[in-house]
């Protein structure tokens, strides 16, 4: 094998590794997506109640 072929194979190997990393990261995100949605909803409810408390505090 000449040097160019070896370089090309190394480059292809690196690209395959990058692709595999992207796919595994995407799978991890999909796995935790429901948890993030629940946390987002709970934090929105909490902010809503805090705003109601602040408004009722200032209006007496």
C-alpha cells in the first residue's frame, strides 16, 4: 500500500468514528428527552406561581 492510500484509510476511519459519536450522542439525547420535558413543565409552573405571589404581595 502506498502512503496516499494509508492516509485516505486513516481519514475514512476518523470520519466513521465521528459519525458513530454523533449517532450515540443523538441516542443519548433521545433517551433523556422526556425527563427534560417534565423538568421544563415543572419549572414553568413554579415560575407562574412565583409571579402570582409577587403580584399578590404588591397588590396587598
